[in-house]
């Protein structure tokens, strides 16, 4: 196999494959929450912290609410698809409505350190883990 | 209008096209098309797409909208739990003669691309002088 050609695309291919593989993940299995409700969320690990990426195109930022407790996050808002009066609709594929989703994570978070950023239709939540929850190295004497 | 329950839309993957050389998925962005007096408006939902990564062009009467995935945002991230996949977006529409293909305006805000297609002026009747 010629690895020289595969190298630049390997990162992308591995990412897509990893995303597919975790579609059936049982990470939230023993929580009360699970997948299904809108909006779909992807959770990534960045170092020891978590990063949740949610696709929410065309959201009115003022209606977006993000709340966090130790290990649950609540995202609520309104997705509006507004048409001016007097138009004739040819095709309608976008969904609109209100959403309110709670997701509980199997790790403890630091509620004060959570940052939310909404840009280009993507809501990114930086979720730092609480100090208690971080793994501690134990020296062997 | 009573608020309805939002359903998760599974991303539609493009099919029947030629394969790319890069193994990245291409999805069809959901589109709303509506018509008012002077123009046709096309709204495409492409979350995560920035202005520099989207390409709108008209070729042979077909409107193409293509966007590339920006992998830089995902560098160093390990997927833990995923509910959707990411990829490029691509969609094309055949335009009728009623559209003025030189006057297409595009605007990208919050991951929604709005295209305004002006309707062509109706061919004005021309009187022909008889010499």
C-alpha cells in the first residue's frame, strides 16, 4: 500500500470513521437521557476536558438558553423558519419549532468553567471537568 | 401557531454521484424554496460552514452549491459520543428560463445560506417597423 498518498487524508478518514463508530455508542446508556430529541449532539474529548458540538443553524441567539449543573446540561431555544407574507412555497425541508433538551454526562463538570459559543450555526460548549473528577497520577514508592 | 415538537432530521447523503478522491461524505443540505413577486428565494441549512468554504455557481442553467468541511476545528478532538456525522455539502437545482442567471445574490448567516434569484424580465414586445 502506498502510504504517501493516504497520509494527508488519513486524519479526515479516521474522524469520519470514528464519528460513525460512535453513533451506536452506549456512553449514555445508564443515564436517564439518551439520543433522540432535537438537537443532535456530538461530544468530543479535548485533553481531559469535553467539548460538545451541536448543529443549530438559523437559531435566534436571544432565545438560546444553556444551563449547566454538575453533570447535566440543558439546551433550550427556538428554531424559527419565517417567511414574509405573500410568498408561495415551492419546497419545505427545514424543520422549525421549540426545543428543550437535557443531556447528562458520565463525568463531573466544573459549572463555572463552562463556556458556550454560537457561530455559523454551530453551538460549541467547552466543558471542563471538575478537579475532583480528573484522574490523578499515583506515584509508586 | 402552536409550537410543534422538533424532530431530528437525519442527514441525507448524496447518492448517484461520482466518487471523490478523498473519502469524505457529502450531504444534501435541507432546502426551503419560496417565491415572491420578483424573485425566488432558496434557503439551505449548512451548519458549520463559513463564507470562505462555500461555492455558489451557475453552469449551463444549473445552480450548484458546494461547501467544504473545515477539518481544522476538529484537530486534536477525540469523539466520545456522536449523534450525527459531518462532511461536505452539495446540492444543485436546475433553473428555468424565468430566472435571470446573472443576478443571483447570496448571503450566509448562522449556517443558513440564502440565495435570491431574480426573475428575468419578461421579454418586452418589440414593434417592428415596416420600411
